[in-house]
């Protein structure tokens, strides 16, 4: 088991380094400043690396803007930049992350994601093979979500001395009439649902960055949640609020929920979906798993009467098998988030103050 | 209404200028890694620096996505990342550039820009006063264009040793029925119109970066073109193609036009709107002004019969006073772009091969 884990961490590192050491051998192709200059080399980069991987009917005309058909309903619009280091980690890479992050920001609004933009800011010297790998991931995740990359942009910046790539994705989606997430509608007694194992993304990135080998491999949970959210909403249950617990983790979302609803939250430690591997790794590192980023989980506030039904729908979905009801809203004032510990005690859960794990998403 | 908008633009500009002179002190506040961590410091950065400057009804709810009302027509969607160095240059800064670039990518599709996203990737150590200045510029340019910043994201990355800030903007717009730019519709005899003085943006950035003092100051032309394009289209003239000549300059756009229309282009050197200052600076630097980036100009292909009328509308707009008809399409094969020089000769105009001026937009 430990050997497996070490191997995975090693493999992921090697993939990243492979490109590194070959490049010392002068013939590995790398991105040049001129690839971002808007001239022939830019066209070549797009024609040979980007477009064949992302090809679709919206992107193909390569105009200044993509043209989408008229959409029936309100429009959702969101953006996110991704700065993860290393670029490749167990369970994913920056490409998968960039697609899932933006798809999920639309999904948790209850919107159907329609199209993504992809803004690449590449450091000079990035191996083209690594760029290709990331673009393959973008394409795979976009296909998994069923959302095309409709428009994009590529810039090249000076080398910082490590493989560097920043990705921005923006996304548009359609919000059907009759659904609006609104923490203001939450009432005492409403349930908090978490769609699966927490803290995996942050710990996966950290493990490969720090060269740590945990007992069991921890893989990033990065996944597009639009299908899962659709399944939850299709129950007809009263889902009052949805959020993906990324930066700041579950603790951040719960703190926001208390603030925005004006209600307190009681969370049962024993009910939190935390794998043994995550608990072990977090303890080893002195980190609170509740503050660690997830990239394929959703937190839902659901009317008490509908909670079990929504939970069942969640568990029936491949991305929600480990879903759990973890707590409920109460009228206790002032609005705070309390963890009812396994030992029978109470501990305050607060938003992480600064930066625990830089550049994990 | 117009007075309100003008006042907003004026106030924002004044704020921009004020911060400039205050910003020297040594114990100047700077951006920390933790400002990007998603915790309390991120909320503080947003609450004290970003949101007060960009406030509008779409942004205010601060949900995972902005919710826009249903839009009547096809949707245009575009993205662009901005990596200019230095961040501030004569005539503008990265904030103004980031708004104008994306507004213009929508405008040249014939679309009415509706909303922008703003993705900030800030290097640790960036003075907060400089960030504030850039955000004021974003606000001023957005007010000038009449397009709100509806959604955003902020990340912080490790310091590279210089003031560093990368901005991605994406934009959505509405494309009215009945208008589609289409280089395929261009016919021999159609005219090429350029909306004003060329090469100012690239030379302005280069001048401050290289510490060059030209005889006359060259200021970036960065400006939102949606109003100008609206004026051109309102003539009812047959405008077949529009493009803003940014990276790659006019030469890049003309090369694309020849390729996409299958026609040749004859451009008259004497007709090109080039200021004396630009000609002098370009000569000094050994650069071809046709390959230098613009950020507030549009190139239009117009049916021969409508060319004068569209030109007149362009000249009547404050951003199009120096507009000129610079050439026409011909059936000469193979499709090439030729410059009819002042001396009576012919010179081939081609797309710049690599990168002449890195990080100018």
C-alpha cells in the first residue's frame, strides 16, 4: 500500500520531471516568447497544439468572440484563475482543475453550463509535451462535463525558473426559471449535506509538492459537478443553497452560510465524510481537513423534510456515493458554526484566517 | 444619464491620478500570499479594495456566478489575458487595457457588450496603492464603455521580483439578428478603413519600458470601441468585416483578411494614418509601425459603394477623427497584401513572424 502510494507520487512527479530533464537535452520542444507574439508562431501553436485537442463547432470559427445560439433563461457568468503548483498531481492536473472549477461555479448556482473560455498564460520554456498533456486534460474534462471550450486566448510570459502555466476559465450557463440559491431562505432545522469525502484535492497537491508519501494514496477529487447537481435538483426537494467547498474548505462555506442565513450550524464530527487516509495525512501535517480545498464536492442546504430524499439521490450518483447529512441549522445566537465532537464536546469552526496551502488551486 | 456616466468616468480617473502621487512611502501596504488564500484576508482585500471600486448591481450579490437577465439574441463570448510590463504607461495601464481589449473583441463582432469578468492574478508584494490605481482604471474604462464587471476572481502567486499583475477579462455580449462579420463576403473593390492613428499603444509601452523619450510623447490609444462600432453600423452601410489590430498590428489583420477572403489587398502608404511622432519613433527603433499593436482602433472592410458614408460616420465619432480609407481588395492571385509606397513602388506586407515587442498587451 505504501509502495503503491509512493509509486503514484513518484509517477506524477516523474511525468512532470520527464519533460524537465529531456529538455536539458536540447531537442525537447519548449514554448518560446514568440509563441505569444500574435504572429506566425502563435498561429502554429494554436493550429498544432491547442485547436486539434479542443475542436468543437463553437470554437472552430476562431473569431474574436464565439457566437452562441440564443439561450432560454437568465444567464450565469463566472470566472476563475488557476495557479496550482505542481501542474500535475495525483488525480488530475491544472487543465482538469480549470474546467471543473468553472463548471462547478455554474452548477452550484443551479445553472446548466453552456460554454467555457480558456485563457492560457504560459511561462517561456514550458515543455510543449506538458502543455499538450494539460490541454488533453482540458478536453477530457470538458467532454466529461459536456461543456465545450468556445473561446480562448494564449499569452507567453518570461520564465520564472520552474514549469509555469496559469489558466483562467470563464463560463456561461443558463439558469432555469424558478430556481435561485438563496441562503436567506434557510430555516432552523434545515439540513447540511456534503456530497462525499473531504479535503482530497488540497492534500493530493500538497503530497506531491512536498514529496510526502501517505499510507494510502490521496487523489484529487477534481470533477465536474453539473450532473450531480442536476440529479439533486431533479428530486424536486427544496434545495436552498449549494456551494463547492474549494479554497477555505468546508469551514469556509459553513462560516459563509452562518453569516448569510443569520443562523447557527451544528455539525456532527462523526458524520463528516473523511477517509482514513485524509485523517491520517491531515494529522501528520497538523492541518484541519475542514479548511482544505475540495474540487469535486458540493455542500447543500436542504429543507428538513426533503433531506433524506436529496441524500438518496446524491448517493445514487457516481460522484456522490459517500454523501452524508453532516448537521443542521439552529436558532442559537449569535450565528456560529459548532462542531459536535466525537468526544461529546463542542468546538467552534471558523473561516481559515490566512493561507494554509498556497497555490493548490 | 449621460452626465451621470461622465461623472463616474471623471471621478474614477481622478482617483487614478491621486493614488499615483501618494504611493511612494516605504511602509507601503503590499499584497500578501494570504490575500489569495480564500480566508479572512481575501474577504478583506475584496471588501476594502476591489468591491468598492467596481460596485454594481450584477456584481453585488457576490455569488459563485453573476446572474444576468435573459438576453434577446445570439450570445457572444470572448476572453483575453493581459501581461503588459510596465503595468502603467502613457495613456493607460493594465486595468484600462483589460477592459478595452475584451469590450473591443465583442464590439468587432458587431455585438453589444453586456458584462465583463475580471480575473486578477497578483504577485505577492504588489503595492496595494498600485492595485487600487489599476482597479480605478478598470472601473473608469468599464463606465466609459457602459459595461459592468459582473463577476471576478483573485489569486496571489509568489513574487518574481518586479511589480506583477496579470489580468484576464472575459466578456459576454448580444449579437443582433442580421449582422455577422464574414470575410467570405468581401468582394474585389471593397474598401479597407482604419479608424485612426496606428501603432500608438505598442510604442507608448515600449517608450516607458526602455526609458526612451521621443520628441512628442506617444500615448496608448487604449479605448473601448463599442460606441464607435455602433456608429459605423448605424449608417446601414455594408460593413463586411471588423477587427481590432492588437498583437500583430495592422499587418496581422490584413494578412488574415487576404487569407480569409481569398483576395489580395492594395494598401496606399500615403493614406495610412500615422502620426509624425509614431513615424519618428518607429524609425528610431527600427520597427515597422504596421506590425505594432493598437488597443483603440478598428479595421473595417466595407462595400465599395458605402465606403465614404461609413468613413464619414467614423470621422464624426471622437475615437475616429483620424479615420482613413487605406486601400482596397483586388482579384490579384495569389492573395497577398501589397503596400503601394510613397515612392511609387510595391512592397509585400506580411504577418510578423515572431515576437517584436514582448508583453505589450
